C-alpha cells in the first residue's frame, strides 16, 4: 500500500506531467501557426509522451491502493519569440522536471518505499533522454540562425519523429 506522503507527491507529479503536456501542446500550436509542421509534430509527440508519463504515475498510485486526486492545470504561455527560445524553454522545463523526479526519489528513500523508488528509476533514465533531446534541437537551432534557409530542413528532420517515434508508448 502506498503511503500518504508518497501518494500526495505522486499526485502532484501527475499535475506536473499534465502541465508538461500542455506546455508542449502550446508550443505545437505556435509552430502550427508558423506553418512549421515538422516542429509542430515533434511537439505534439512530446505532449503525448507527457500524458503517458502522467498515466504511469496514475497507474502506480492505483495499483498500490492509493487515490488519484487531479488538480487544476496551470495555463502555459501562448507565445514565444522564436523556435530557439521555445526549445530553450523546453530544456529549462525538463531540468525542473528532473529536479522534481530526483526529489521524489529522495522522498521514496526517506519513506523506505521500495516499490516507488524502483518505479522512479524509469523516470530518472527518461529525464536523461528528455534533456538530451531538447538540448540537441537547441544546438541545431543555434546553427540554423547563421543559415536561416536550414530551418526548413530542420523542420523536415523533426517531422520524422511524429511519423516514426512510438510517442504513445512514452519511450
Ligand atoms: Fe518531459 O518528461 Fe515528463 O514531464
């Protein structure tokens, strides 16, 4: 059975993951408005992954006899100055999520909750990927600024994710 402290912290993390989905969907909407469909597809896939993250937490609480309590999801920003700023914000956001996951792992240790600690290992590994994939695009966008025509090539490249990545499976 899940303890009350871990249950509450996991419920908070469901909210953080749903906010992540909202944030990336807001970014997708701006890319769609800019007719950068590849970038938009990348962000849509990312938003779907975040919902999978939220559901993993939901299921963990549920499977261990806890109670899922959903909270209001904060509205994300609706506008960014450039694709680079969007991906820099995405990277900054992932770093915040990494810190949250690390804090959850510390809590699971303090509470001697081994199933939660074991469960969180997947998220710890996932955050390495999450930070890397956002940072990779930031680096590419920095190079694109010197040759703006490359933006459309990068758009095509990122569009591959939407068609090939198993986004709905979350890994
Ligand atoms: Fe982006 O990893 Fe969940 O929030």
